[in-house]
C-alpha cells in the first residue's frame, strides 16, 4: 500500500477513511488472488467499467458475480498493484467519490470510485500509459535541435521527407487507418506519439475536406469545451460553435503540426487478411498510383456518418428534378425560387431546410417519425454546463476530468442521470415545445424520456440540437408534412399515402447513415462484415437499438471478432477520449505484450 494510503489517521475525513479501507481491502484481495473477497467489496447493484487495464477491452461488468467472473479470467495476467488516492475524496448524499491511480504489470491507470455504505457502487479503471512506452512529453519531450557536430547529419525536414518517401514503399506501416476525418486524424496523432508507424488514407484532396464539402450552413452543434482535440486544445478565443470550414482548417493544420503520415487523394480499393500471418493486404489508389500496403492492424475510421443510408422509394428513377442524399448536398445557393422537399427531421434535415429557406427556396420538411428536439442554449446550460463549459473550467473541471466523469457513469444507469436533465428542459422550454406541436411537429424525448445523449448512444439518430430551424417551423417558414408515409416519388415530386403530393425541383434524402460494418463489407467482404456484426448501440431494446443488453458500444474502439480489424469514430468528444484506449491497444500489440481479451464482442445483429 502506498504512503498516500498509510499516513496517520489524525485529521482524515470520514470520506478518506472509507476510501482507504476499501482500497486497502481491494488491493489485498487482488494481491493474494482472492477473487471472492474482491467481488464481495462490490454492492449487489454495482458496475465496474474497465477501459483496457484489466480486460484489454472496453467492458462493463455488473454486480459481484460479474466482478468475480472477470477477475477469475484476468487477474493472474494483469497483476494490479499500488492503488492510491489521487485527490481528496468527497461525500454527498450518501455517495463517497474518489479519484484513484494504480498500476498493472504493464501499465499505469487512473479511475473514479464511488462507494455506498462502504461498498463499491461504480468503479472506472482506465489505462493511461504503457510502462516503458510512455509518450515523449514533459521531461521526456524530444530535444529537437541536435547540438554539436556530425557528418552528413539530416535536418528535421530531411528526416520528415525521408520518412514520408519510404513509409508504404520501402518500409511498411504497422497500422493503416482508412478515413482521414476527425477520427482518423486524432487516432493518427495518438499513434504518432506512441511511435507506431501509421498511414492515414483519405480520398479527399485535403485534410478537413470531409467538413468543407458539406452544406455551407453546417457547424458544430456541440460547444467548444466538448470538442477539443488531444495535445492541442482550441484557442481561448475559438467560437463556441465552430463553422464547418473553420473546423476543416483546424484539422488540416493539426495533421501538419502532429506530423502525420497523411495520404490525401487516396482511395482504399480493397483489403484482405492472411489469417495465417495476421497481415493485411490493403490496395489503395494514391492519386492515380496503385500502392499495396501490408499493415498488421487495419482501422476503419470512416465515421458513423460516413456510409449513407439512401432509401429505395418507388419511382426514384423517374424523378425529373435533382435528388441526392444529405451527405452530397452542395448547399442552398442554386435553389433560390425552387421547390425543395427534405425527407427527414434530424440534425442534417433541419440545417439544410434552414439554409434553403434563407437562400430563397420554398422548402418543406417531411417528418416520418418523432424527433427529439433540444434547444442549444438549454442543452449547454442543463446538459453540458457542469462538465463542458467555461464555468466548469473555472471550477477545475479540465477536459480530461470531464471525460472521465462522463465515462464513469455506467450505460446501464446513465438514463437515470439524464431523465432529470430533460425534465428540467421540458419545464423551462414548455412554450417552445407547445408551439412546435401546434405546428404539427411530432416530438419525443427518448423512449424513456432520457433525451438526446441516450438517443445518440443507443442509435446515433433521432434528434436535433436547435440552433434556429425550429422557430422557422413554428413560424411556417419551413413547411412541414408529418405523420404520413411516402407512397412514391413521381416525375415531379413526392406522393403520399393520404393522396397528397408535394411538387419538387429538389429532393434531399436526410435519411441518416448505416452501420460502420457496411464499410467492411465494401472494402473487405460481406463475410467479414457479418463476422464483426453491427457497430454502435448498447442493446437497450429501444427503437433502432435491439437487445440483448451489451453494456458498451458495439465493436468500436475495441477488439472485434475479426482479428486485427478495428473501428474508430464518434463525435469529437468520443474521438478524442477513446482514441487513447485504441492507440494503447495497438501499441501493446506492436510491442508484443500479452493482451488477453475478456468479453470479446458477441454478434447479435449484422447491421
């Protein structure tokens, strides 16, 4: 036991004493291999969420039985030790909360412990670094300039140019990341700092084009404090909601500063894995040149919002106007005076409708199912303010601490924390919601009234963070057709099952995106896509998130049923936070460390 936990009891708070007793008993049980004693330290209703340290996975186990099963499998290999209190514990409402630090045989970690009546209610354990493979930061930062003299010494630029010329040709990367949007860039930066040879391939001309090429009104709906990238936070004067082109420029600059091997104008044509050697063959077209890469690890970072879900309505082939998926929408400028129909009622649909209205189009939104709406100001005040805001920063809640607090709340009970937030928002914005319903808009607040975050985590769709379009619907400036199914697309518009028809010069299908394993089907094979199964969702048995309960996001940031194939994505917050754990998993494998995986993802759904 560390000195932190062994200092004299005089002056200690009851919260600290409680945490010390628990940690002492926990470490004692682990050190002697007494799995039953360790499991008995957890309450009957309890949750241990592990980010790589014990499970080499992202896994939540529940109750003493789940703890017992996981430790029986992993304890001998993990060798946990040196548990310490990292910050002074607190007590509130019968819950004692403590930040902790600890080690395993190969890594260092930190976490967050919550005790009720002396037993663990929630425990988060998260790997922060691998021993002997720490990132070159702080006192380990590189010297940069090489003092003295040396014959034929290469400059920094010459070394960079040599690496760029040879990697993928004379030498092979250990990791290839397919997709150079925010997820691929952030993961590439993490791997670069860990010394993992990596190539990021991106079909667009420049980093950031995945943002630049979207409709011109697109902006971040999450506030700046939620969206920082690792190593390099946005400047203090960065706007709260960044426009898409500003984000695009930031990502392009970031790839240069973080010295990524970033292959733009590169399309991945195919990938296959030699099961005997565990090596991938990845064929890419690099600006007209076919290059074959042979990495050990392949990451698909093509984004949750990457593979368009294009509907198949009867008659689409005969429509004489212009039609496209929202991901291909060029913006509103060409449609002044035109009749536009936008099919969908989530974020993209609202943004596109608002921009078309502002450009002078006659625009109608077609809402086929209920949508959760939350005003941006209300979300910031009641949903994010305690963790991601200027007031949070001023109270000492750093981005990393906020990420850990949010990660420490088990998905099984997260909705219980969210319901009061959205109850409050419904109360504060009652007039707003009443006016939307009067306009004919079909609202929901999630299947259990838990709001936006749970909808996002469960299904990744079904909501809009209102930055102005809702008022246009209330005022009738964006017309609304809701609650009626589409019969077919005619030559001149959209026909509905109630016998009505909307004339259209433009139809935008804001119909969302498919599961990320669809990219595996395209690039590798349908067999591999089905072997992996659906990506995203918790198994909550709510709309578009079928059970059984899985307790974590399916198949993302963690091992899959296909060896050496990984998925990475999510919003900027998730890309930042979970890229750490994915990069550590990849680094450990490159260095030949033992990585026994507990609770490998089972496949219940294919797409």
